[in-house]
C-alpha cells in the first residue's frame, strides 16, 4: 500500500517535471483522500497513512 500510493506519486512527478520545465509551464495536482485528514471508519491504517503522505 505504501509503495503503490507514495512511490507512484513521486515517480509521476519526477518524470512529468522535465517536460513541464521544457514547455515553461504546467502544474501537478496530487489527489489524496478525505481519510488523509479524518482517518477511516474501518481499519485501513496503511491506506490512511499513505494518503496522508500524499497530502503533505
């Protein structure tokens, strides 16, 4: 869960950034989840933590 949700966001940003710099514009919007702030009603500790990492 951690690797998928955090590493994928990092790699997408890492590889998109050079293209944006080359074009001189662009934006990156990372979408997390409400559980990043509130936590989940069920036991989804790893998911909640990874979405909190995306939010930061």
